[in-house]
């Protein structure tokens, strides 16, 4: 049996433009991302220049309005771009997804003046964003956040600490959720804060299990002054804005998960068809054939689920339930598929000589970010059986 080299995923794309976009992404992946991924992840190197290239290529603002520098692409196309990027390197795929999340508030809730002033640089002008919701003592219970913004004339003074911030310390702008009023979700307001604002500093990045090239750091806001013109939406609307961003962001995480899982399957198939034991390729043995078949089926099911949710969003229909389901299913599938890929490679799978151990470490974080999978189940259950009685 000859080695089976991985074939590019056959994608159902709605337009010629979308097909060109995927071809462009595959070209960038092959030239600029995949060849350096393993080495740079190992070294914990953040590929800032790749994000600049993606921005220059029109790939950092794909789902947003072209009037403000976006790409006018439906979510079903944008997510497949993310999948391709994440398959090559999760630091890049997830980084683009987080950047989009950071743009969501201004693009969806900003005034025309704010959008005209800031969006073109954010969507295609080389800037990179961070989304600042989590804090050291508020993760899943995000509505209990404590970072404060206090009014001072025409300005706001922001004080507090954000935790786990992707692109913390390297972002050019931060979408920050801060408390401006009562306890709970109704007292939270969103702000757009420049990355180099006075009083804003980043801690040393966390030492993580995977995605080591992606800086994740606490951000300290020590009396950061921003004008009221950088408040996004109404006072007290911030939590609703944050949740709306997360509905879309969860689809991005789902697509990234399928990218990582696909990369793991490709590697497993190539290995299993080349590795001989008992005088035959190990891919001959039914124990592995069934495992590979299950892996492929999980991936197709996950891809179909995130695309179905994306098509609802593109049609302007509610998609919150389906986004939670896609995030849950795709990230659990990625964890299973990447773990099985290590098994298919046997002892070699457990070494850094092959990328499957990296995929397995990368998959784990996707079950945690943008609402853990326990939180996704809570969201889905509320749609299925209604709110809890207390
Ligand atoms: C690499 C990385 C990047 C991240 N990037 C960002 C970012 O850019 N911006 C940002 O704002 N945040 C970011 N986060 C934070 C992430 O969203 C949080 O880690 C996540 O929401 C969980 O919060 P927590 O870690 O505080 O866990 P906790 O909320 O303390 O949860 C601990 C455990 O309890 C479970 N749990 C909590 N509540 C319930 C419940 N009601 N029912 C059942 N189980 C429950 C959780 O599922 C989890 O298993 C990032 C995290 C990581 C690891």
C-alpha cells in the first residue's frame, strides 16, 4: 500500500470569489505558515508578521462590511478560511478568530463616526486586536467581572486586571468589558482601548500546554483614561455585546477545532499507510481502519454542524443554540480525533518528531476558551428545557 498523501479538503463554496480566497489562503499556508509552525511553536515565537501579511491580503476582516475595509464574506466562507489556517497552525487560526471577536463590538454596535474612524485600520490596516472579558476571579461567571470604568468629565478611567488575554501585550487595540454600574450583567459597558494607552501593561505571558506561540497574558489597567467617544454602545449594554460577540466567536472556535482534527487525521492516514508491522501496512488492520473511519466521520459531522450554524447566521436567523452545539461538538471531536491520531502513530506519536502530539495539546484549549464545554451544555440545555428554576 503506498503512503496516502493528504488531499486538500473538498469544499462547497458559494462563489468563485470564495474559491479564490481559499486558494489564496492555501498558498499563504504553504509558503508562510506551515513550514515554520512546529519550530516556532516549540520556541514560543509569536508570528506577528504573518498577521500583517494576512491583513495586507484582506484576510483579517473577512466577515465585515467592505465600506469599512472588510471582505464582505459570509460566515460560511470566513469559517472555512479559519479552518485552513488552524490546520496549519492554531496560533494563527485562533488568532484571526480572536481578532474578529475584538472587532465585533465596534462593527455591530459602534456609531458611524466611530466605525469610520477606527474600523478600516482594524479590519485591513495591519492592526491586531484583543478581546478582554475574563478576569482572575471571573471566568465562566463573566458577568461578575470587577474591572471598573469611572466617568471623569468627557473621559472614563479604567482600573482592574483582565486575565487570559490572547494577544495580551502584542495587541494594537483591546475591546474591554468594564463595570460602569450595578453588579451583574446590566452594569457592564464596552470600550475600545488603544494597545499603547498610558497605564495599560501586560504581565509575562502564561506558560501553556500548547499554542505556545500565541501570547496569553494578564492585562493590568492602572487608571487608563479613554474618551467617551471610545465607549461602544450604551452604558450597561456591554454584556449583551460581549455575548453576541461570543455567539459568533464560538463558530470560529468550532472551525479551528475541525482544522486541527483534519490535520491530525491527515497525519494519521499518511503514517498508517506507510508503517509496516506483521509484514503489512498498519492501515490494513481493521482495528486502525475503524478508528480512522470514526475520526473522518467526526470531522465531517463537525464541519457540517458549524457550516449549518454559519448558514443560519448568514441568513439573518437565530443561531446561538447551533453555535453552542457546534463549539461543543467540534472541540470534543478534535480532542478525540487528535488523541486517536497519537494512538495511530504508536510510540512515534508521543514524540515531538511528529506533529500529532502538538495537535492533541492544541485541541485541549479549544474545549476551554470562549465558554468551556460545560458552559456550552448549559446554553444548549436552556434552549432545550428552558431556564433553570433558580
Ligand atoms: C489559551 C487561552 C486563551 C484565552 N483567551 C481569552 C481571551 O482572549 N479573552 C478572554 O476574555 N478570555 C480568554 N480566555 C479565558 C477563557 O475564556 C476562560 O478560561 C474560560 O471562560 C473559563 O474560565 P476559567 O478559566 O476562569 O474557569 P472557571 O470558570 O473557574 O471554571 C472552572 C471549571 O468549572 C466549570 N464550571 C464553571 N461554572 C460551571 C457551571 N455553572 N456548571 C458546570 N461547570 C462549571 C468549568 O467548565 C471548568 O471546568 C482564554 C483562556 C485560555 C486558556
